[in-house]
């Protein structure tokens, strides 16, 4: 049986997580644009972040500027997204809303990620009773649907921006902590961590230099996911009227405020709703990219 | 002695007949055929005043033995209280109004009209009222109704501490059954508005000795409760033994609870409910051209009140309230927040609906940003002022707050808005505590009510903590004098006084909206939605 | 598109067993898949022919090839657990193929399944057939895979490292089974492996694959006797054989690493690593020449090699060989060390008052290591050797016993040991991939011990780290590189460097070469012993491979079920007598000498669970030399043999020797 | 298996008890004085104090908690502070409605999501996959209230096929309820669809890469048999877990959807209770939600264990 073959294989993507410090970033950047989908997601998120920062510079009207004579207008050259029932420019409000969402959902997520990481690191590394108690406590928080917990907490704290922020931290910290903890548990027994312990490294070094970097990629994916959920939560709370207060340009609140007018001013509902959808999709697509980056 | 009705004839005429709007098949057909804009439709109704009255009558005359058909499905906010002594919201009153009966109703012309009381007499000194009660009235549990039930009910209303009627009826010195079906009220001081007080929202007659009115329904009213599913709906069927011949004309009324007015309007549009009365202007205007639905609106004296506490900084400086008044563009607010429905406010609770008392010359100064700034600077707020505006989450109040924030920002007042669920805002007396707040006030048949509970020194709901000797004297005069001219004068002075220094801004008076399926006819809107009467409503669809 | 395998030609005849040898990255699994025309989405056969039984497989339709799969060509993969569907009972998995390929009825297929399971020497086929894959041992799983392959009486059997993932004794048993099965079949067999010993034992012919190319193809005897390709020579020279010791000869090793598909140049693919390479080798790719009538080799210089004029590597005594040191003083002393865990209970279990389950990984071990000595610790997985090692450095907390290092009594907990104590004992981990923090540069990793353990300033630490890098023969530019640029062997060098940075008195190496290729393994072993001599460290060297242990260690301790059963001088390993367990382990090491016919001692059953050790002698349920009740009830005593070994057995050393000698004689005769 | 079930149930009980503590603490911190809420704005201090004494509001918190928990377990859920009605029948009625909606959603949404997920997974990175994935992602991006409003606009306003309002009557027959269930169920399906189909897709892709698929293929099994007998069996395990957990979400987490459609389920009741600071009602609804959620998780665990023989060893 003569066998002769000539074979060619395309190898897996040569991307890897950490070639060197500089090219590591370059690699990450490359990965975030590696497929059309992730490139789209990354672009959306980048635009979103940029808009959030420069909204006051590019918005044609003020966030709450009410031009009574222009109230209830359909999209036009003057008002790209039309105006709402109070004569506010929907386009400008959607732009300002980007910073509202970014700073509320973004900072809330960031804070939750920080708290969750700290708790997850300690809990996972310490193990034993500390770990057990923390995890049981988190289980009990996670045994409630997130929105239910959020509503209960908001009932207690009263509706305000700060409350929404605190609620987000309380709701998401356990989730992040569990994710971090599971990574810590798998990294903790790896040779390099044990080697560090054998070399008498301090707890801080072990936690932050040995373990944390390995947690980071998972954390990045988790943070992206949390962020997209946070946008949802902020919008949903706004929609239920228990979140940020009017006349904040919160997209969820805008949808809620536009709802009675949907028959006549559909644009006032459509654009903020579309903004939510696009950003959530963007964040999700980017998260997929980050995930791919990890698997490569 | 004369029939009490005549006392008020003049008043009624002045009130104007613009209140009325009758929903008729004919009219709705006309709407569908010709009406292009909501405005036109309202005008049609205004033009047809006299005819409207007759239509109501003719509707009632019809054949008295008509079969009771059709169930009217009404969208309302969820109810919480069912005991008449504790009810307050539109929907709670609406339910009670059909399970129980009042002694006297106030009709859409603000005339006291008979209900359980068929006629009444007032003594010369105005201190004794004698009411004759209807015959053949039975309770839903089958037992007969008597004067004792009325006595018991009013004793409960006036002696139960902590209820709104405890104060209202403090003027009553005695309630006696002076016959099997006759009851006599004795007053300490004359009260020209006593018949209206007898028709207070809470004054529904309960069976003597009832202890569980907060969980059960045993009334004499036109409908019996078939099923109450808290937070969801209440289903009622016609009371076959109702004492008014030929009423009710419906087989039943289902009141379905909606937290969300937009959802209610969707349901109306989809034919799952037949009547919606609570809705924002936006929702109302969205219903204008919908086939099969007739819309109508009537003016009311209900209003949103912006009030600043006057007993502490910053409101204790009259220049501050003056500046805020100057900073406010009432017309813009009416147009934007209420989309032009309703009437322009003049910072007093005596609105144009009371045309006997409303003073058209009492007009707040026009918006003047510079003057407002100057006043604020004088008051020590040259660099602006930061203040939180509290508002319940219902109706157009959040919008009103958002507009005020913008208008006041121009004079340097930085408003932070705090929106709370209505129940939370009113539930814990927070609304009486905060410095700056928005409060919704419902329409009443006479204006004295507002002055007595809201503005006189120490009044229970004096949320602005307003205390002004001149005002108090004027209010007392208006509330007790039997001289109509004196009252008109006092009310006029009050309006000018409030514009000048009252710590309140009233930017508009509401219109009451209603939208009903063309399957029903015979409904008249009431300025206070809870007192809408379903007894004459007929099912005319298929 | 990069070629993973190119220009590969091979002929296998019916009844022939072909060994395909290559290290990781050589493309042997890709090749196996290609032969079956089974390729993953990323791969493609871009040219050539595969003729099977008169048909070109590449020209067949997918339904035609499906008829061949499982029926005429069968495949036995490397990792049986993942190759079995976890949620289907194994019997059904065997029967399913029989139904589809042989058209058997459900009932007939089930009957045949039991027969097949019996054929692969599964003693309780009914129970096994009803089990899920995870419920049976690795050896059992692989037998099931083999049964699955044999069911259709195929014409070609592809075996892809079928024993690599198994424990030593199991591996031996499965190999034994395979040898018999192959012997009794007419099918052509392609046996893919990296293990030259296995090839020597099983195959008729051997093909050597390097970086996707066939470099040598010869009958087994010829290849082992006279390898013509430098790479083949290197491979053979780098295998530590039983009985070879570091004091005799250093192991040869091949420098560098297998080039990735992108790195392959235009010349001979092996030239960059070949000590015999000449200019021609770099410029022109050699053809596959027929060297002898029956052999082929791809080398420009094979005639010179064949003539014995040059050689790349050979089994010769090496002048640099490390001299064995005479025993001095005791450096490390273990007394009655126990490592026991209480299994983690959930809170609800605790609430429910369930008794805590205890597991003994190490149960009363006494051992000592002398200054400068290397003590080998051998045993199968689950024997407790790693737990023991980790207890010494404090990575697991021992539950009993004393550990003295240089007279210092070490606390059980790592956190209670001083920096000085930490500096004395360092550890090399089994898996080089996990040994280095992927987020620190090699330089940063190597500086840390100087900073933390020696208290040096950063600049000094940096210089020392650079010196260290050179000492383990890694290029200086790796200093700023991250570990992902390094190969497995290079990572292990860094890990070794880190461990030696502080010149520890004791070094513990836990299977440091088990995951490395043979040629790399040799260089790591050489490096270890060289550094050990320089630092004058003692070493505890753990491995499951007796040949490796025997090569590197001065003395060897054999561990079974948490206890030491034998301690012997490594040079005495080839001699008799031994503990019956040691005997079984020794018999299981495949010899690379094709002339040796091995008689493997097969052990019944599995290593006992750490939750319930057998009474008496813990080896008795599996012991081929089981005496009777005494083994079952009484703990065996320590006995000393003539060769100086200490054996824990009821059988006297003389009787043991006699019995074991007889075993050898039987084989010989 | 029996011990596994018992262990999981013990774990569940523990979690629910801890969660009940969290709920109790949060609700205790709600602003407003219960006595004041009940007795109204004008009640005197003496009346308030009497009420507190009578209802044990002056007891130490742990005592109150213990009493509350015991009452909850024994089905004595007290009366609503706002509507004065008994809580148990109301909550049970809403729970039934929630179960009905959840059941409807599962019936339609789950098979659809799984099929789409499988199609996407088997055609990784091909047209079908991209279409499904982009569709799912788009739905993921849309909050429920937007999806719900869009569906109302299309099916209720434009086409007039289905009612926009789902306030089903308590005595309605299923045939009467059905049209009202469709839109909210569709909205919930959208959320599940994205979630479950992505999960299924990932499961299929992951399982397709496993060596046992190669074993099955090289056994000569037809592709169909490989997919159905081998791949799906394993790849659906995580999806089924997700489904069970989603069921818990459907019962308790449809707060937004129930409010958009005015559906009388637990979510709407909760918003009602929170709006009115109705402490016992909030606690009861939250507890029912938590217990349902926990039971769904338990079901997920058990199904997972049933399907995945490896788990049972643990």
C-alpha cells in the first residue's frame, strides 16, 4: 500500500496573549479588530466612549435646552433625531446620554469589578472559612434575580444616581468575585504561584503580581459582559422610573418618557432605544473578540 | 324655608355650563366622520351645552325596564383602600361610588342632586339640615336601609381621629334620626357649603355597625362586588334591587388596574377595555383619530401646585418666591407640558371654572428674567441658588419639573429634581416637609376647600407653611358669610394677594380627559374622575 | 497555508507492524489523520495519493470513505477518556459501531461486544459494558478503544500513542495485549509513538518522522543496530536505559528544537541541529535514498555514516560524566511523615453531621538524603510521592512526623518557615508550561529569588539573574522575553535556574522531564546533575520512569500507596532481589534493545484508593508473589538484601531472589 | 443519586434561608414607619405605639426575623399593609399566572432557541450561523421594554392580530387567555432566544471539537448519527441547565415585561408592593421569587446530574 501525500495545514492564528509588553498591547489591539464582527464592536465602543467625553462639544443643543417653538418635531436638518414633547433635541440628548451611561454603567461596572476582584482574590487565595462564608453570602445575593435585588435596594436607598451606582456595585460584585475566585483557584495551584510562595514572596506580590495578571483576561471578558448588563440595568431602572432622575438624558429614562408619545413622536423613543441596542451589541461583539483573544 | 337647590341657582349659572360634555353615539360618529383635530372636537362639545343637558335627561328617561346588558371595562390605577373613610384616589372613589351611595351627589353643573336623600330643608339660621331618605333601599346583604345607618356613618366619619372627615365635620354638633327615613344634622356655625360637604368623597353610607369595611363590600349602591383581586382588578355586577328605577343599565362594571397609563391606552385601543380616564395629554391626543373610540375633555379646577416653604430659608424671603414667579413662563408650561389642554393658571386655587369667584383681572406678572435675577440678587443669591425640587412620578409632573428646571436656570436657580413614587411622596408626610415641591390637587366643586386645607395658617395640608393674617381673615369671611357679594369680594382679594405674596405657583388647571368605546353611551365626565357616574351608561354595541 | 507534513511516502503490507517514531511537533498525528483522510477544518491534503487495498482514498466520496472507516481502517487514539463519549455507556459505544459497520442486530451486537471486551482481557466485561467511561480506569478505557477497533476485523489499524497516557504498569499490560493481538492479526498496523522502547518491542519496521518529513525508514533491527540518520542516532543516544547511570556516561542530547512550519528552510530540515551538517545540508534538501535494500534515509552524508567514518552521537562513555559521590552526612531527614487530608465538606454536609472523610496520601515515611546525594523517588501516580515532596517544602501541610533539613526542624506550614529555611529548599515543578508566570519576563522571574531570599538590591539581582541565564545555557536576549517565546525545555531550564539561584541545600525535582521530548529530556537531566554538583545540593528526584530515576539518582526509593516499599542503590537496580512491586515496575520499562524479549509482570487491579488502604501489606491484593494470610493481615517488616537494598516484604530476600531468578530463566528458556 | 439530591436540597435550603435574611435586612431598611404607613398620616403617637406593640415591631430584629421566617414557612404570610387583603392567596394567584406565562414561553421559545443554536453551531462561521448569531445579538441588545413596545406596535397596532394588554381575568378560560399570553411570551422568548441559542451554539461547537466525535466519525457512523447520538447529547447538557435557570428567571424576573403588558404576575405585584412600601407583600413576593429561582436552580442541577453521568460521582 503505497501512501504518498503532501499536506498543508493552516496553523491556528499566531496571535498570542503576551509576546512582550508593547506587542502585547498591539496584539490585543489587533485581536480586537481581528474579525469584522469584533472590529465593528470595538469601533462602536470606541465611538461611544469618545462621544461620551466630547458630547458637550459636538451636541448642537444643550442637554435640557427646551425650544418650545420646536417641540414635537420630526427629524430634520435642524434636529437630526427630532425633538421631544418638551422641545428638547433628541440627538443632543442621545449624545449626552452616552456619557450618562458610560459614567454610570461604566464606573459602576468598574467599581464592581474592582470590589469583586479584591474579594475574589482574597477569598480564593485564603480558602477555608473566610472563603466559605463569603461564597455563601454571595450565593444568597445571587439567589435573587438581579432586577429584584436592584429594586429592593433602590426601595431602601431611594431613587437617585448614587443609588443606582451603589446598587450596581452590590449586584455585580458577587458575580465578579465568583468569576475571579474560580480563576484564582485554578491559578493558585500552578507552579509559578507555588514557586513564588516558596521564594517567600509577600502575599501582596503573590496576589497582585503572580495571580492577578492571569485573572485579567477573564476579568476583561467578564467586565465587558457586566458592562453590557449594566447598561441594561440602568436603562431598565430608568424605564421603571426608579433609577436616575429626570431630566437626566439616561437612555432608558428617555424611552420611558417618550413612551406616552410613541404614537406621535416615535423618534423620541426610537433613537435612545437604538442607542442602547447598538452599544450593548457593540460591547457584546467586543467581548467576543476578547474571548477569542483568550482562546488563541 | 326653601328647597336648598335654589340657594345655588345663581352660583350654578355663573359656574357656566361649559362643564358638561356628554358622550353620545351621534357625536362620536361625527368625530369619526368630520373631526380633524382634537381642538375641533372640544369646541363641538362646548357649543352643544344646552343640548348636552337634555341628552342626559333623555338618556335617563328611556325605557325603565331595559334589560341590563354589557359590562363596562374601565382602566384605573390600582386601588389600595376600599373602606370609604380611607379612600382618596380617583380609582378608590370610583369603586366606592358604585358600591355605596352618597346622600347627595353633585352633578356636572355643580348642583346638589338627590341620591339617597330625596329632598332636604335648611333652617333659616342655616344651622339645621333635614334630609328625607329614599324608600325601598336595601343593602347588598338584603337587609333594609334606614336613617340609623346614616347616623352611624356620619358619627363614624366625624369621630374617627386621623381621618380627613374628622376636621371637615367638626362643625356638626349632632346627627339624629328624626324618623325612619329622615335624618337631621345640627351645625355649630352656618356653612353655606354644607350640602357639598355632605357629598364629600368619603361620605358614602355604610350599614350601621359595619366593622370590616376595609375588607368587604356591603353597600346600597348600583353595583355589587363579584370579585376583588387586589392589585389586579375588581369585578362588579348590577345590583338588581337598586332603588333608582331603571338603573343601573349595565350588567356589570370591571375595573381593571393599570400602573401604567400608556398600557391602559394601548388596551383601550386594542378593545380590551372600554373606558380610560386617567391619561397624559400626549396619550389623549394620540387617541383622537382612532376608530371606535370617542374622546372628550372637560375643564376642571384640578391643578399642579409648585410651592415653596415660606417658614424658612430660602422661602422666608418674599423676594425669592417673587423671583421664582417672575422666572416662570406659565404659558409655555401649559403648551408644552399640557399640550395646550386645560387653562392658564394664575397662582391661586380659584380657577376660571368658578366663574362666579374667579377674578380675571388677577393676572400674575409676565415672565421677566432680569427682574427675577435682580430680586434674587437682593435676597442674597446673586451667585445663584441650588435647590431640590421634589415631585411625585405621576402625570405630567416630572415634565413640569424638567421645564421649570430649564426656566429657572436662566435666572440662576439650579434645580435638582427628585422624582418619587406618589405613594412614597405622600405616604410619609415628606411632601409637607420639603422646601420645594410639586403637588397635584384634584378638582372640587367649590373653592373654599383649597383655602381651608392648604393655605390658612396651620391648615392640615399647608405644605407651603403659609401664614398670613390678612389671608386668614379673607378666607374666614369667604367660608362663613351668607352674603354672596362679600364672598366674591373676598375671593377676589385672595387671588390678588396670592399673586403678590403667596408662596405658590399654579401654572395651569387640568382638563379632564376621557376616552370610551363606541359600544357605550350615556357617560358624562366629571371634573373629579372618581365621581364619574356609571349608572346611566348604556351598552349600545353588539 | 503552511505544510505540516510534506513529501511523505510509506508502504505497509498486510500483517506488518510499522512503527512511526517522532517527537512532539513532528506531525505524526496529522499524518495518521491524513492517512484516514480525516482532517480537521484547518487542515487539507493538498497533494499525493493514499492507496489502500487498491483504491485511492483521496478519490473516494465521503460515503465511500465512511464505509471504510471503522470497518477496514480503524484508529486507536492517544487519550481514551476524551475519545469516549462521556455520557454513553461504553458497551453501547462498542456495539454502535458493530451495528453500523457489520449490520449486526442490537442483540448480536451486544453479545459481540461482550466477546470483544473479553478478548481485550477485561475480566468483568458485563460490568464494564454497563459503565460510563469515567467509571473505569485508564487502562480499561484503552482496552475498550482497542475492542472497538478490533470488532470489524480491519485491514489497517492505526495506533496513535495508545499507551502514552497510562501509568507504567498499565502501559506494560496494554502493550502486552497489543503485542499479542497484533501477532494474531493479518491486518497492517501503523504504530505511532515517541517511545523508542515501545517500537523496539512491538514493531517490524520503523519510520522516523522529523518536522513533518520522513528521515529514515528501516527494519527495526537495522534501525536500532545501525541508525543512519543523525537524528535517529541522537534519539537513540538520548534515551536513558535501565542500568545506565550518570556516573557512567552523560546522556547525549540534541540541541535546539524542532522548527515550526514557518521556520523550515530550504535545506535539510535537521541541518540546524545536526553536528554533522555541512554547507550542502543548508542549501539543498536531501532526497530519501534507498540505503540498504530494505531501508531508506534522507541524509546527504549517510554513506559516510554507514561506513562508520563519522557519527553524530553514540553510546559512548563521556569524559564529562558526573562522578557519583560517596555518602557523607545526612542533609534531609524525614521521620514518620504523614500527609492526610480531610476531604472538603460543603457547609450543608457539615450541618447534616456527615463524618469527615480522611485521605492518607503519605502514611509514615522515613527517609534521609545525604549531602550532595540524589535520592530518586519512584512510583505510579497516586502513590503519594508528590504529596511527600510537597510536604517537605511546605506546599502541603503534613499531618504528622518530623522533617529536619540541615538540622533545622521545618514547620509543617509554609507560612511559618523563615526566609532562611525557605532558601534551603527549592522545588522544580512537573509542568514547565505552568512553572513560569506568563506575565513576568524571564529576567524578572530570575531576579525574584535574589531579592526575596537573598535580600539583594535590584541591580545586583539583575546581574545575578543574567549570569544565571547563561548558566542554564539560554541566550541572553531571553532576559527580556516573556515565557511564551520559550519552548517547554527552555521554560524548564528557567525553572531550574530559578530553583538553583540561591544554591539551595535541597532541591526537589517533581517529574521535571516527564512532559518533555526524549531529546530535550536528556539535556535537562544533564543540566540538573551539572548544576547540582556546582551547588553541592542534595536532590530529591521524583519520577514514574525507573530508567530516568536509575540514571540520575544515587539511591532509589520506591513508593506504593503512601509508603516506601524499597530503598536501593540505583546501581543495584538491575540486580536481584527486589520488592515484588519494584520487580513489576522494572519489568514494565520497555527496552530499546530489540533483542531483549520482555516478560512483563502484569499487576491485577488498580492502585488502591487513598481513602481505604488494604490491611497488612498494602500491595497484597495485586502482588503476584502473594504468600497468604500473613500478607493480608500483618504489616511486612523491613529486610536488608545482600546488595544493600532495604525491602519491605514478608518474603525473605533469598526466597525473593530465587523466585525472581526463576522468572528470568523462564523467559530465557 | 439520592444522596446527591438530598445534598443539593440541603444546600438549597441553606441558600434560601441566607437569602431570606438578606431580604429581611433590606426590607427592614426601607424608609418609612410601618405603623405610620398602616395607620395613616394623622394617627397619634399612642396609636402608633399600640400598633407596634401589637404587631411585635418593638421586638429585637432577630426575634422579628425568626417569627417572620416561621410564618412564611407555615404559609401564614399575613395581610398586605396597603390593600389589607390576605397575602397568600394573592401571591399564589400571581404565581400561577407567572407559571403560565413562563410555561408558554418555554414551550415556544426553548425548542426554537435550541434548534437555532444547533443550526448555528453545526454551521460555525457560515451564512446560517452568521445570520442567526447576528439576529440573536441584535435581540440581546434590545431591552425587553423596547422589544415589547415594538411587538405591540407591529402585532397590535398595525396588524391588529393580538391584544396589547395582557391583564388576564382570573376566571378566563385558557382559550381566552391564550391571545393575551402571546405577546409577552414572545417578548420573553426574544430574551431567552438570544441567551439559549448562543449557549447551545457554543456547546455544539465545543463538543464538535472533542476527540470522541472523531472516534464516532471514524467508527464509520453517518454524520447524522454522529450529531444526534453523540454531539447533541453532550452539547445540550449546558443548554438544558440554562433553560432550567431561565425558568426561574421567567417566574420571577419578568418584572419589566409584566409591567409593559400589564400582566398580573409576580413581577407586577412586586412593583406595586415596592411603590406602596408594602413590607409584608414585598417580603412575600421576594421570597416566592427566590424560592422559585432556587427550585429552578435545583432542577437544573438535577437534570444536569441526570444527563451527565460524571457529576454523580462527586
